[in-house]
C-alpha cells in the first residue's frame, strides 16, 4: 500500500485528474455515495474489510488520512530503512577520487541526482554512511568539491581504506545500533554486492545504476518512512558519540547525567506532540516493549480520549537538545499499552524516571505486557526489574 495507489483510486472515484495528498475531499464535493464507492474500491484493492468504527467520513477526508486509516489493515512487508551505506567511487561520482587523467573523478547528471536523493532522505531522518577502499584525503577532497551536494558532515560515519567491506559494514551497524534489515547497502561492484549479501543476508544490497530507474526505485523504498520532525539525526548521532566519551569515564547513570548537566522533563502529550510520538514509535525497535507502531491519528485519538494518558519525555544537556526520547501510553485501568525509549539515550536511566512518573500519576495498579520480537531483548526484564506485574506474549 502506498499513497500513489490511493491517489489513483480517489481520482477514479471522484472523476478528477489531479489531487494533492492533503486536499480535503469533502471540500471538493465528495458525496456519501462516492464515499461508499471509495471504501469499496479500497477494500477490493487491498483485500481488506474496514471495521465499522473506521467507516466515518473524517477517516477518508484526504489521501494522507486514508493512508493513515488503512495502516492497521495493510501489514506492509517492506522494512523501515533507517540507514544507507554507500560505496563512494563509481557511486557518489564517476571514476576514482584522487586519480588523474582519464581516471579522475567527476560528477555527472545521474550521480548528482543520486546525491540529491541521498540529501533529501537525510533530511527525512535517514542516516548516511560511507564505505570505501579509497583513502580518507581523496574521499574528503571529493566531498568538499563544489560539484557534489553532499559533504563530509552529511555522513554519520565514513569507513576508509576498507580492505574488507564486510567488517566495515558490520562496524557501521554496531556503531549506529541498526539491525541489518533496517539498512540498505549500495555499490557499483557485483563482486562486493555478492560478498556482502552472502555474509550479511538480512542486509538489502542494491547495485548503483544497475537499472534505468535506479534512483526512482531507491526513493520508492522509503515511501513508508514515518513523518519526521526537524530533528537532525546525523548531528544527533555525532553528539551521541561525544556523550559516550564522557560515559566511559563515569560510574553511574546519575553521575553521567550530572556531568552532562542533564535536564529531564516528563509531561502529558497534547496534539502538537502527536507527529513526533508516532515517529518515535515507528522507529524504535530495541526498547519498544509491545512492538507498538502508532500513526499520528492513533496518537491523536488517545490524547483526546480521557481513558488514556499519553506521556512523553524530553531531554537536553550541555551538548544540546535531544528532543523527545521516550513515551508511554497508559489506559485508565493501569494497563501500559506501550512503553518506548529511543536507543539514543540508552544507559541514562530515563526509562526508570518515566515509569516513576507514571506510577505517581496512575491510581490503579500498573500492569504491563512484553511482546518479544527478537529485536527488543534489551527491555525484556524491564518490568521485572521494576516490580511491575506483566505477561509475556
């Protein structure tokens, strides 16, 4: 399921040729008969049966809203890619950086379009990393060239002089904390791609310019990227590494937070927080206790519903503002529907502070659920260690 498909169905039902994703269909004159026809078309297209509770005009008022409404019915098999690891020579530019004459590196229309696509994905929260057999000075000189729209600072990591790209990629995965199935690897060498895909089968490997619509096909893999906020994840990654340098020299989370002059704030969410909380839920794997993925609409419904409390945690320290790093949704009967923490702040005890706040605000006895996914073992014993009754599913 994607918005392009939904848009085509809407255009067909309303007999129109163009429509913006955010355009209100009701203002465009969509009548009840057309709404029914639209719902039927969507059910047939995706082989689903929409629940009565969702059969409301406001749930189908625009392409954007329809996409959000159908998320829970269409379990997409496309992974959420959070990082792109790319070779440099022959991919970000033609030929080899540092060479002269006929082998000298240069940028052309296709490589510029590729770099612009990467820059656009970076703005949407995707981390970029580089992996090259070339030397640092050659790569950095090329990235500083005016013809390349990407610079060294656009990459979370750059691995140079890679005699063994498998080890280099594994190092990037370890440093970023991403699982292989959340990462794309791009290279122009069939041999390198074969080696990587064999050594790390969960890693999706793509040949650069291996098909006519390579860039379009690459961009299409990110259609399910959650709506992002203004967080610069590359900058956040570099700041995280600086914080870790301090952490090595400290003995406890409390001392660590004190040295970093940490400001911790836990609040009750309102509608303005919905987009960031939905994004956090969709990105978090390692500390997502129930593996819950919310849309903006899901969060908004819970914020508006007096039967729920939606908590969020914001943190800043002397290195900068980390924004919203944790959240929880708690039902009035004490059941914790979700409890999520960003991996950017592991080891700083914010999850315990959030749980303490929830306990202070909830009259009923708290109950939790742990849903094992194979990726969230990090939080397996969280409830047990904090004395909260829970069940494992």
